[in-house]
C-alpha cells in the first residue's frame, strides 16, 4: 500500500488534527486518506464535505502541508482591503 504522507507530514498532520477549522478538519482528512480511507470516508471522519476533501487533497498535492497554512487567507484579506 502506498501512503500519501511522509512520516514527517503525518506527524505534522497529527499535531494539527485537533486545531479549529480549517486546519484541523483538513489534517484529519489527510490522515484518513493516508490510512486508506476513501474520500467519502475521509469526509465523514473529518466533518468536511466530499468537495472540501477533494479540494484539500488537490491542494496538498500542489503545495504539500502549506494546505494547512492560513497564509492564503491572510493574502486574500489584504487584497480585499485595497479595494
């Protein structure tokens, strides 16, 4: 069985899984997927919708654990204040 997460990534997700949204549920979903859960099972385990799990997985594959980082939210907020 291939795993989604490296040992270091798994440890980082485990440290975030009890965090408030969005990081906690995203970390729970990634851990579930890593353990062989389907996307539907990961959604049920994490409290995310299936679409949110798919988004999280897609983003993880692009940016790694930065999917758990709130920088993108802060960037969007700073851009909105310039309007």
